[in-house]
C-alpha cells in the first residue's frame, strides 16, 4: 500500500496541515491500495493564496508561451500513458484496455487541443470603435469527479491555463492518485510555481472550502446535480461565476428507417462503457413500437456479452453498487421487465460489481426512466410517432446528451433539432475533442472542450476610442 503524505502547492510537495487521511480502495476487490492526505480549509487557503500570487505573472505571459507549457504537459501525459492507465484501473476499476484508450488517451488529445487554441484564439478583437479584450477570469477552483478522473481534470485545467488563469484542483476522494500523477506532470512540464495547485480531501471539507473561498474567482464543478446546486448557491452568494457539468438521462432515439442492429449495438456499448458511470450515457433507448420487440431481443443479446470482471468493471465503491441495485429493484417494483442481467445474475464475489441490466416495458414516468442511475442499466421505451418520441426524449429534468439514428443524416439532424440537450450524436457520430460539451436544464451551466470551453475562463473588457 502506498502512503502519500503531501499535496502540490506553490510548486512543491508539502505535508497537509492536519493528520487525516483518505483510503483509496481498488473496487475490483475492495482492498485498500493507498492513502492520501485529507486536506483542510487551511490547506485550501494556502493553495488559493499561492494561486493568487502567481496570477499576475501567468496572466501576463504571452499566449504562445502558455501554449508551449501546455504542449510540454501534453507530452508528459503521453509519456506516462501506461502509468495513467494502470493507476485509473487500480482506483476506478476500469478494464485496462478502456483505461488505456479513453482514460489515458483522451486527456492527451484534449491537452494538445488547448495548446493549439492558446496560440490561435483571438484574445483581442475590434468591434466598430471598440477594442474588446478577453482576459483571464482569475483564480479557478476546479472540483472534479471520479468517473473520468484525468479527463475531467484536463478539461478544466488545460483551458484555464490557456486563458491565463491559475488553478486550485480538488479531485474526487475515490480517485486522487491520478490527480497526483497529473501534478507530477505539471511540475515536469515547467509550469511556474503557484499556477497549478492540488489539494486532496473530502468534498464536504476541502471542496466546500474551495467553493466559498473569497480568493476564488470562478468555480468549475463536474458531478451530481444535487451538489452542483449547492455549489451554485455558495458561488451565487458572492456573485461568483460557475461552470457546472452535471447529471444526465440521455435518450438514444432510433427512428423507423435506421439500421436497427447497429443502433442497438452501439447504444448498448455506450451505456456499458465505464461500467455505466458516464453522465452522458444514452440510458433511455427509444424505439418505434413496430420494431420494439426486435430491439429488445437485440439489446438483451448485446448486454449478455459484457461479462462482469472481464469486459466490464466494477462500480467505484460499495455505496454506488448498492445505489444501482436499489434502482434495479425499483424498476421491477414499478412494472418494468428485466430481459438481461438483474439482481440474480452472476457477478464476481469480490468487488463492487453489478451485472449489465436491460429493462423492457419501461414507461416514461417510471423512476428508471427519469432519474440518473449511473450504472450499467438500460431502459427501453416505445413510441408511436416522431412527435411522441420527441416528447418522451425531452421529458426529464436533464438535457446533457443523446443520439439519433435514421435512414440518412438529414432526417436525423431534423429530429435532433427538436431535442433539448447540449450534444447529439448523429448516426453514430465520433467523439470530437473540440465540440462544446455541456447541458440544458439541470444538466448544467456552461460548456467544456474546444474554444467554447476556453471562453468559460475568460471575461471581456471593451475599450472605446
């Protein structure tokens, strides 16, 4: 077991103010693999003060120089990709192949995209007789989740640094090890002291202290909608901007002329990725009633291929496993029919596994069709026509992502325009690290990734001539 006793503040590793620790557990077997310091409000204060002291120098650094440091950070992450993947697998439980391709691979691409954007973004523009300046918002408090631990760190830290902001990061307590590895990469990339700072700790202590600190100019949070509302309230009391990427209950709408086997197979794979612990997962599959029985049969067969402990990993902890099991039980109690998985399906005895589960006969008002489960659970609903499909798809408090499948892209796009959601994949569209990601309604405020993600960390000033 590794015992980490320091946090990265002002360019060096220093012990925490207190003696508390957080145990890091391997969810595949429930064994403690490491400990990290449980940071206090005093640790957060030290980190924020370091970030404030570093802000004037970093904000004044030419964008091209900031880009060079981000490129160096990208190279450090790429060089340590195997270590990143192994670390995420150990603390999150993700299968190593998925950790390598997604948890280690995507952050490299995102970091590289911001190195390029720092060089090319127009930080000044002319509008009539005005020069408009796009300046860094200041010190950013970044609070990240456990489900995509490094990706979410990079999606916040990279644009903030590209904008000229300084950052204090509070990672999720379940997955702090990859955050420490990231801090090592920051140090090796030559990013000046105080520009990036890391405080590990509990959300209720270190996270709250960061969100309400007077020295923080913007809070960027990814996590549950409930916690996002709390952070928004804390920030609102100080009239402080927030960027919130929250929950989702995304619809995968399969229109009558679509390639049904492909749409179902890709849809099931989307839900099962990362053990279902993805805020943008298409957890509601909407199929026309004439093809419903075939879709259910295809989905059940596809889900059966995701063997727990092999192709799909555990959930992050025992509480999350029990929460997902509770939703499955509620689905049965409300009348949905399990066609794959379920509470009796075999899973490894050790670890926090839930069998990939598919529900049929789901109606829009059921709990499993309305609330974010955050596990490998798919609900299949039927619709009568496109108006009915749009109504069902939009009938949740969320609006983060979704998918539309149709006979051709034009038909899919026409339907996608009716969806109240921040991102829609058309006929299996590929991930784009430059496309804005974020939600409508209670799925959040603001956008991440690409140029839209960069502007979250900028404020505007106009000079009139």
